[in-house]
């Protein structure tokens, strides 16, 4: 009796172990997502913004490009046409209402 | 009764494959048991392999909206998922749905039932000095086409295009200056273009060594319109727009920030940046950029969670110009 139980226990143990090992090999990183490799180097500086450092958009949609922007100055990017006013972020509420918050230009 | 029957059943099985039928010798017995074990484990492992991990869709119920170049999802990989959940839950009222898949823990973050973010647990080896950071996912129509364009214009692929059930297809790149970002073709459509509620992502900024060429790179990928914003000498601030909405800004790395490197920074909408910054500190986070008035008339700040992941806080007053900047 003892030997029989021992055999079945060994069978169950080996089966369970192999199942875990196989599953681990098949799902590296644990699934379908990016899997968790994105860490930044330690000690990176995210501050140091000077007083004129601005990152946000304008409010409303009637701002025109400042400086030399958009009119043939040498840039790597393709500047928006001068006729296009600078858009802002969406401002309509989630509950509905008309589209708003972008530029005054209609597309 | 039942234990007795079970015992009899167990006893009977080995007898059928017992010594009188398993001859010759013990080696044969163990070989058979071994084969049975392999069959058993394969039978168990196959369903595990086949079972898809069901991560929540970006938009539920699905929509037909698509907004190329819009930030539609963010993901944080952290060594302490419990601490991250506690921090963001208490700060913004996010709720979480835990998912365990193949040994990895996911926490899907929601606000009022809308999916906002995904937090993934991954331990950092003690020998590696790295810190968590939020990964930005921008909407595209075709991830493989985006990969091709990105490679042609100087990007690197950090994670090849792959499909995620119920979510879509995604890939992770670093842009030509080294800022890491992801693209996602959501199979459930993109979130609508509405004003973010407090506690939701409202804005993104790229802080990079060369905004000019980076703007050109992202313009290639997302067909952005690019507008030049006022800037002090030596700096450049650009606005990136699609669908006639501002999607992000591209900015020169701060001059007095020697350890900075190109990165994307995402901002959560708050009603009071000063109060929320204090709350961040009370919850164990840090302030990286003190609250300050920005060009929209509200205050922004940059903070880090207790594990070091940076993010922005941005007021977006319901009424025009909560605070007016004094012209210089």
C-alpha cells in the first residue's frame, strides 16, 4: 500500500513540476503585455526647468504660431501652414456636446 | 463510505498495472510512470498555454473612433505593485482590477469605470540601478507600418510588434534621440476626444535634445501638424497636433539639468496643483518641479511616486485663465 501511494505521489509531483516548468517556458515575462522591460536609468534628472520653461498647450483655439514658426524657416519638420491657428486640447465634456477645444479652423 | 471506495479505487489501479502486468522489473515500471507523468504534464500545460490572458480593452464598449497620434494608454512597470496601487489609489481615486498571468501580476487602473493605465510588477535585480517610468502608448492605425517608418527614420525597436487579445497590436520603440514610447492599434477604437476629468491623463510632453528633428520624426509616424511656440533663446518648444487638437509638446532638455535625458512625460489633470503636490509628498512621493504657472494659465508640477516614476500634474481650469502670467 505504501509503495503504491509513494508511486502515485511521485507521479503527481513529477507531473506538477513539469507542468510549471513548461508553462514558465511558454509564457516568458508572464503574458502578452510589454512584459516589463521599461525602466529608466537610475539617477536621471527630471527637473531643472528654468523660469521660462513652458510645456503646456494654450487654452482656446485662436493662437497663432509665434516667432518664425511655420513660414518657411529651416526646420526638419514640416511646419503647419500659416493659415492654421494653433489648436488646444479637447474641451467638450464626456457627457456629450459639440466638438470644441481645437483650433478655429474647420477641417 | 466514500473514503473506503476511493481507497479501493486507488488500490485497484496499481494492481492493474502492477507487477504481474508490468514485468520485467522495476525499471520498466518507472519508465511507464515517467511516460505517464510526461503525458499528464503536457495535458495540463496545453490548456495553460492556450488560455489567453484577458487584459481589458482600451475602450468599452468598443467604438469606431481612431485618433492617430493621441496618447491612449500608459503603462508602469514597478518593483512594488502594492505600493503603486496604494499611492495612485489614494492620490487620484483610481480603482484596480488585479490580473495574474503566467507568474506576472497586472493591476489595471480605472477611474469611473474607464481604463486609465496598467501597472505591472517586475522586480529589478539588486545589481541594476534602474527606476520605474510611465510608458506612453500613442494611437496608430498599423503598428507594423509604424515600425517600418520608425526604423527608416532612426528609431530602434525595443519590443517587436505583437498582438494582445482584446487590446490590439502594439510595439515599443526609442526615438532617434533616445526617448522611449509605444504605439498601439487598439482593436476597440480610441478614447473620445473630450476634456479629461481630474485624475485622468490630459497632456504629454516630450523633453528631448533636439525637438526640431524629433518633431519631424513623430510627424512621419503620426502625421502631426507642428506649430512653433514662443521660447527663450537656446530653447525650442513645439506643439504637436492631430485631428485639430493639441496632442503633445516637444521641448528642449532644460539647460541646467545635466543628468537629463530625452523622455516622454505625461500629465494627470488636477484641480489644484499645489494641494496635490503636497499630497504626493504626504504619500511618500517627491517633487521634481515645483508648481508653476504655464502658458495655459494653470499650474503644472512634476512629481515622482514613492518608487521614483515621474509624472506631471496639470491644472486645467474650467474657466479661462485662473492665473494670468505677468508679461516680462
